[in-house]
């Protein structure tokens, strides 16, 4: 792991942190996971929500492409 990677979080933890990373309101979190495919998970049924930054970036790119009809700007 180089210095640049050492400063980035390996895993985001909590609905608020995950939603902040993708620019969404945390109150919409469950809808985003269930209906929009937000890549967040729990390792235990009542544990905290977690997400990998790379997965969130991929999800945002897919959302962008879907909204733009596949065209890039």
C-alpha cells in the first residue's frame, strides 16, 4: 500500500458516511440499497452498514451512465 492509499478509508461504516460519499440523504439509505442497488452490506443482521469506496464509485458511474443514456459528457 502506498502513501496515497493509506490516507483513503478501506471501508466506509454507517449509513451517514456511505450516503455522504455518494451525495445522498441518509434518510433514503434503505431505498437506495433495496431499489437502486447501492452496494452496501452488513456482516451481521444487526451490525453496522459498510461499503467499499471502489464499489460506491462504480455504482455512481453506473447511475451517471444510466441517467445520461450511456453518453458521457
